[in-house]
């Protein structure tokens, strides 16, 4: 598959996957397929020891999933494919590091949640604003409470406000916050730590942490959250929220 919306760079065991849809790297369905197909291949790529995921430019990591792809018949198809992204990250068999170079909203914030580690620029902002459009962020609902606790996860998912990088670090969503100039260097330094380790040991320890940390398996949680996400975006209010955003007007909620 020809890559049109992402850039892949490989060097000395470190692979960079760059979401390349300026100005703010919004992911449409075509981009989602490119990312997922690439992750599937990287799982079996022995040359890739660590994966870095970044947005192009300096303005945004990823401002979310294309709103148009939440509307109509495309919505459940997109939601299922988006859910697959997190299984692919979890089953990658090697560490993944989100390099958060700017805003990360909606699906962009969820990708950070799905990665093993995250290094963020001081100017980065993260948030799950889906509730403001009348729907659910499924991967955040499934994974974020495990990461930062239920109360803070509910605050982010149910209120939908964005947080700054330092707050994300305090909560445990981000491992390190550095200056914009240091971002790529620090992320690569973290990645290089794994190059001196046994790839098999890293895989086994990583898998053990994930398998022991959850009451429900991640697959079970993501399946349920995807079902609920499709249900929420399929309501009249969910579709109204999306349409009002696209039409640049206030939503008219019907509670249906």
C-alpha cells in the first residue's frame, strides 16, 4: 500500500511513523488504514526495535479523527478500524513512544493513551472533546481510567476540556515534558535505551505488564467501548453534534 498520509523513517533500530496531514494532522479513514497496515507490518519487522509516533510540523501531534468520517454509514466502519489501531499498538511486541509536538485532541489524544510512553513539548495540549459533539471516545473510555484513575479520566472524557502538558505529566498520561527544541532528542534518547536490551525480554516483560494490569482484557474492553462508541455517535444527538460542527452552528439537542 502506497503511503500518502504518513511518513515512515527507519534508522538503527528506531522507526518513526509521522502523521503527515498538515496543518494539524487530522486522521481520515484512508490515513487510519495506512497507520494500521503499517503497524501490522512493523510487528513482524525485526529491524524495528522501537516505534516513535509523531505529527508533522510543530503545531500538532494530531487534532483527531476527521469529523466527516463520524457521520452516516462511515461512522461504524471508522470506529471499528480505529479500535483496531489500539490492538495493533498493544500487540506490537516492542515499545511505542508518542512524541507529542503540539495539540493532541480526540483520536490524537487516544493515540497517546495507546502508546507505551509519551514525551511531550511544553506547548502541547491534550483533550477528549467528543462529549461536546454528543459522542464517546471509545479507546479513552476503555484505557484512560486504567492509566490515570476513574475520577480524572471521567473529568477529561465527560467534561471534554483540554489540559496542558505539565498537567498531563502530573496525571501520568505523559512520561516527560521538555522544551520544543529538546523534544525529538529526548524521545530518541529514550528509544535508544531499548537497543541495548534483549528484544525478547522487552517483549515478554511488556506483555506481562499489560496482561497482569487489567481485570478485563484490553480486547474485551476495546470491543465493548467500540460498541458503545458506535451507539453514542449513532444517536440523533451524536449526529446532530457532528453536523452542527461541520455547519459551524450551535447544536440543537433532542435527547434522542
